[in-house]
């Protein structure tokens, strides 16, 4: 969560576009539900913060591209 709070607009945009689905890495693990909920909380804050600092613009979207 600290990383999300400290991230730049550009870093948030990168995560927004390329971060995998919450819980994806925890499928089949016994603590799946706990990991999913923790990752969802971080993802929700990431999206909130991204919108708070300006969200997408055509320029930012083009800079991000679609290839990791």
C-alpha cells in the first residue's frame, strides 16, 4: 500500500494497465481468500489514487502503450 501512496502518476498508469487480476497468484492456495481480499484493497486504492491525480489522458495512454 505504501508503494501505491508514493507512486507517480505514470507508475500508477503502468500498474493500472498491466497489473494482473487480484488473487491470480493465489489460486489454489489455502489462504486464497485472505490474499484476494488484501490485493483487492490495494487495487481499489490504486484506482482511487490514479483518478485523484488525473486519470487517463490521451498522452499518458500513448506513453504507456499496450506492450509491457
